[in-house]
C-alpha cells in the first residue's frame, strides 16, 4: 500500500529547492543567446563601405558596434576572428592600416553593423593624419545615436596606457557604453595574463560607462571569441 516517495516524481515540482531552479547563466541572461550569436556570425556578413568622414556614414538604421583601440592592437584581426573570415577587414604588421570607418553588415536581413576604426595613439604617423583620425574617431563615438557599444581593445602585453585612459574618459563623459577587451592573449604567459586581467578589471570598475567584466581574447588562437560574439549580440538586443 505504501507508495515510495521518489524525489522529483509527479507533484514533486513544488518541492524543488530554489537552488535547483536557478538559471545557471544568471538572472536576466538569455541562455539561447550564445547559439543565436554563433549562427548570426557564421551567416551572411558583408563589407558595406568605408567612411573617410562623418558625412559618409550610412543612414543610421540599425545598431552599430565599434572597434576602438591603439594602432596595431588587433581591431581588424578581432573583427575577422568574430566573423570567422580572414581578410574581411584588412590587417597589417604595420600600425595605421585601417584609415577610415569601415562598415560591415551582419545578418540578412540586416541585424546590426560592425565598425572597424583607425587606431589612436599612433605616434609615427604624420601629425595632420593623427589629428584627422582623432577627430573622426571622437566625433563618431560621441555623436552616433545608433552606436550601442564600443569595444575598447587593450593589448594584453601592455595593459591600459594613458592614451587609452583619455579615450575611456571621453566615452564616460559622452555616456557611450563600452566594454574593454584584452587582445593577443596568446603572446603572454598565463600568470602575466591573470595579473593584467585583474588590473584591467579593477580599472574598468572605476569607469561609469564601462562594463565591469573584461573579455580576454586571442584572434590567433580563437580564445574568447565565442564569448565576445555573445557580448556583441547582447549589446545589440538590450
Ligand atoms: N599573436 C597574435 N597576433 C595578433 C593577434 N591579433 C592581431 N595580431 C597581429 O597584430 C598585428 C596588427 O593587427 P591588426 O588587426 O591589423 O591591428 P589594428 O588594431 O586593426 O591596427 P590598425 O588598423 O593599424 O590600427 C597583425 O600583425 C596581426 O596579425 C592575436 O590575437 N595574436
Ligand atoms: Mg585595423
């Protein structure tokens, strides 16, 4: 006559503890976003245009995600790694490769745009060129309504430098939401990487417009790329 009580059997749903019910990815996080991001970044992506000045920007129709950072930090390489397409954005061992705002359409129908930017802090470029890039970058970042998030790339070997701090402060002042991304993680030892990550997160948390968590990447090894795809889609969707 006695029916053994099997945990989780019919009617037992209400007895499941809060711990067991909790979404392991945390509150407010969409568990299906990583897969959606993976599909989107492996689907149609196309170069749209190069904008040498603000008047050449495309009409602001969809969200934009920008790649900012010092010359040679790996912006174009990261864009290629995210989209899994070598040569989509042009890269070079010589700093100053990307000279305009390069737009890439993601999704068909279009979902958002990636914007590869010239680097800042390139001391060896002619002064007037540096100035032109600085105005282009700053004006774009400060004034673009559809800019949903800026990825600010920092070389894992060097950490945040003063020239980066100027940009972070400018973004804070303009209330442009940004996320710090460490690049070239394959070039540093694990212990050094842990130290630079910790220091970078301490600094990120002092900046009001910065996401508190820093993503560690290597375009070369594919490290952090899936995580960054999800972070980009999150910025587009929220
Ligand atoms: N080892 C390693 N090298 C990388 C990585 N990412 C980029 N590089 C190299 O760094 C150099 C600069 O990369 P780019 O992607 O052109 O850098 P960028 O920030 O777009 O540079 P500019 O357009 O000149 O501002 C190239 O030689 C890349 O191959 C990485 O994750 N690991
Ligand atoms: Mg580039």
